[in-house]
């Protein structure tokens, strides 16, 4: 299992917030708080394929993501 760490937001902060909101099913203020606290673990204990899918979506939005 992997922990998904949002390492850097990048220049597309709003896009990253939207992706975090969509992937985690949290409210907009919760997603914004998570993104603004980067580097932070956005989800822990994720299986390999799901973790890779999260990483791809966040990276496409402009974030830097690390799987730990």
C-alpha cells in the first residue's frame, strides 16, 4: 500500500484543488486546505493501481506527487 503525498501544488492551484476534491470526495474548503498545506499526505494506504491513477490525475493538473 502507498501513501499519496502532494509534494508541490505547481502553478495550476485551482485545477489541483478540483482534482483533490473529486478524487477524495471532500468539500471545496477541505480540498483547498489540503492543497495549501503541501507537502502533505492526501490519502494513505492506497493500493498500487489506485495510487498510480491518483498520481496521474494530480500530475496532469500540474501538481508534483510522491508515492511513499
